[in-house]
C-alpha cells in the first residue's frame, strides 16, 4: 500500500469521529504544551550547568524560580494530558464501534455469507488499535512536528549553522520511516490476517462446542489454534527485528546530528582553539545541544510512530470497508405515519435474490387482512423465510411492493415508514432468533418500553414458561442452559411483550416436540393481532385462518401463470 493509500485509509474514518474533533484538538494542544515545557526545562537546566562550569558561578534566583515553575507546570500538564487523551480514547472507541454496528445493522452480514469471527476481529482488534491512533498518535505526531519547528527556529536565532545541521539530521531521520517500509507493511498485513483467522477458529470452536466434544475434535482444535498462533508469533518476531534495525539506524543519525552540532558550536565559540566565529557564548553550548536533542528526538519519535503505523493501514482499510457497505434498506426521505388500529399486509409482485445467487422469490403476491391469521406453506427453499424477512423489512425487495393498510383502506408502503415506528408495530420471531446473556427479564425487555413484572409473569404464563422461567433466572449466552422448546417459548414471549399489531413468525415450531408445538401454536392462534407464520408443520398451519401456498421461485419462473 502506498503512502497516499495509507493516508486515505486513515482519513476515510475521520467523518465517523467528527464529534470528537474538539477533544482531539485539546489532546494535541495539551500534549504540545507539555512537550514544549519539557524542552524548555532541558534547555534551561543545561544552561545552568554550562553557566556554572564556564562562569564558575551558580545561577541566580530567577533561574531557580523559572526551573521550579517549569517542573510544576510540566507535572500539571502531564496529568492533564493523560486525563484528556484517555477521555478522547474512550469516546473514539465508542464512536468507531457504534459506526461499525450501524453499518452491520444496515447491511445484515448474514445475507452476504460473512463469518462472524472476522467481524469480531474487526470490531475488537482493529478498532482498538485505531482508537490509540486517533486518540493519541495523531496528537503525538503533530506535537513532534511543532517541537521540531520551535527548536529549529530557536537554534537558528542563536547559531544558524547548528540549525541547518539539525534540519539535515531531521530529514535523514524522517527518511528512515521509508526503510523496509514495504516489508514491514507486508508482515503487518500477514499478522492481521492470521489474527483474523485465529478469531474465526475460536468462534467456530465455541459456537459448535457440542460437536467438538461429540466428535472428539478437541486435539485438532487446539492444534489448529496453536499452529495459527505460532505463525502469527513468527511474523511478529520478524517484524520486530526489522523495526529494531530501523530504530538503531535512527538512533545513530540522532547521535551523529548531536555530534555535528557540538562541533559547530565548539568552533563558533572558539572552544576548539582559535577565535570565536559566532555570537554563541561557550556557556550556551550545552543549551544548544539540549535544544538540538529535543528537536531531532521529536522527529525521531514521529518517524518511529510512522514506521509502527504501517500494520495499522490494513486495520483502517478493513474498518473503512465495513463502514462504506451499502445498506440493504434505505432510509425514507419523508417518513410517513403508520395508520392506527389493526394492520394488514398487501404484497404485490414480490421478487428477491441473495446477492449473486438464484432468485429466492419471484413475482409473489398475497394479502393479509387486519387481524387475520395466515400460514405460509411450501417446500424447503420455496422462499417462506425470505418473505417473512422482507415483510419485517430486514431487506428490501428486488422488485414489487409491500404495504401496511388499516380497516379503512389507508395504505402506507413499507419503505416509507420510519424504522423505529415499524419496529413498534411489527415484531419478528425467527427460527434463529438469539437469546442474550443475562436474566429472563433482561431478554423479555429487549426493545420494549417499561413493562411491570406482573405483566411479564402473565406473558410467561401465557406461553407456558412460568413453571421454569423466573424473571431473575440466568439463561446463559444464547440460551445455552435452555432446551429448544424453552428457547422458543421465551423468544415468543419477548415478541408478545411489545404488543405488536403484526406478528411475523418463521418456523419457530420446526424442531419442537408435539406438546410444545401445540402449546405455541395455541398462543399464536389466540393472538389478537395479525399473524403471518411460515411453517411446514401441519399442527401449526391448521390453527391459522387460512394457508397460502408458496411456489418455489424456479417453478414460478418456468410457469409464471400460477
């Protein structure tokens, strides 16, 4: 990746951090003030030493007051710099993660067949590294440049020849950031890929823990994980050796620059013998060395930071790729209100495809009256789940329309409804809906407003979960402590808590025992609102007012006149 591409990758994320610009500026100003005070303290201290050695007199009271004041100011600024930078770091981390979550929420990764382990690597590893860059590193680089410019200008006033040597040394030190840049970047990219692979392996192993234990795959999982870890460690070690070589070269250039300034200063003051050739006094020579050291050290720090940034360009690129993903549903420019009262669904000529795959739904139409309970029947792969997801507006159709309408015939296209209002009126119970780590109460109240415990208990009783699900019961991550039937009951209860006017259900009884299926089907049949359920179970479909068959898209294309 070229320098221009690298800069573009970092710059592309700045819009997401716009609210933090003021904090980032405050971090730079505080850090710069602290660095300049430290440089001034070094110059003043070395002047005192030079004055004492050359003039054989101790500096006066003014010098002592100035040094003491600078020490105190430096202490305050250091504390303030840490306070500001840490506050900015937490806010930057939150901003990037919120932007990442918003992008995933808009684009629904599952439709793109992406792996959650790689998404986790971006959300955790990449963003944490970038957080340090935007909260600390940018300010540090700007501070280093400011300190060098100040040091150069001051040196130029007292001894221009020393200032030019400082500038030449700074240029050479800056050029070291390009030494082995491509190789270091390649190693950084390789390390990031291996760490992403490691996240994928761990997520797969934890997500299929029962299968791992059942098929005795523990040793293979451990071996694969160790192998990936060792490869990542080897890459990191190689990268570290190259970085150390460049760091050694940089330190040699800093030392050479200091020696050059010492020689020029000694010649100008006549310390090497002969007449003085400049206005610089011998007592000021240590101060000139300290000033030079502050300037070139600042450039060295900036060059070191830039060298270490090469691996981060891949992280910035991955995060940027996620943030610029096209949303699967568009925001309505002028949102319309949803009609009051019972709602129905009108679907006309609906077609949809998953990315580059075959058509999932082709030209499908149906109408569900307000308060009606309708079942969708069809073979596996016919498009039942896709229609439910489209009706919930998780995706937008390729063509066709979906409308909400009331008893009076007022119609509102689904794409014209504000998303928040839609989620208050339409609830989805999916066959793969996730239960979150926490208590039963935590899960029931997800996405709902304030609901009393008495009401929650009534809903649990309604779905037949009151005998084993206490509101404060911990259910474990993904509901791992619950059976499939218990999970289905809780997922349905969570939807009922929101009192939706349209309840969309996708195969929630698919793998349940007959008793549990009968109980859940009864709850759905008794629900006072509109219900649309996709199922292939006769018990569930028979409890609906009517059943609408769905023809597979391939058959619909072959024989459009159904």
